[in-house]
């Protein structure tokens, strides 16, 4: 049952992200999910699960990291999706979610990466652009974070 609920959540996310120009109708979404073979109870369970996850405070921490006073989610444009590999976008989402980047810093990183790229930017390249951006903003404040990014040592970030 859990796999089917997660499959519904995945389909909902794809439907929402794919409907950039068209308003999303709940009836259309329900009809689409039912036509694919899911029943109403499974669909309701998926929506309940998404609501629960969205309203949960972060586990293991009662405080929101300083840069995430107002958490945001950025949707990548079609051009950005073509020019940034999945791993590169995942890296940006990860460091933003961890509170290491402000919205402005993330936008600056994406802008720099896209301006300098002829081929799609991979994870290692986006790491370098991120490090250069953080260094240009404040070299002494980010030394530990830069070291953690280079070594993929995510456990040391909040120590």
C-alpha cells in the first residue's frame, strides 16, 4: 500500500510541475489518478501523507537554520533543467534546504553556471560555482562549509 501511495505522490508532483501554463484542477487530477488505476482511498491517503509531511517540523531540530527563516522552493525553468544535470539541481536543492544558501545566493549560482556553460553543468561544476560564489560573498564565514562541500561530508555542516 505504501508503494502505491508514494507512486500517487510522484504522479501528483509530475502533474503539478508539468502544468506550468495551465491551472491545475483537482477534478482533473483525481480523474487522471483514477484512470491510471488508483482508488479514492489511496488518493486520499497520498494527500494526507503530503499534508502531514508538509506540516511536520524538521526532525531532530527545533530551530530553523538561520538562512531558512522563510523556507522556499525554487522551480527550475526548462532551460535550467537542460543546462543543469539532475545531480547539479539536486545539489543546489540540498544545500539550500540545509540553510547554506539564501535565495539570492542560489540565484547568483544558477546565473553564473548558466552564463559560463556550453554543455550541461554537472554536480562537480556546480559545487565549484557554489564555492566561488560563497567565497566572493564572505571568505572567512564559509571556510568550514566549503570544506564540507568539497569532501561530501554533510554530517559536519551543523556541528
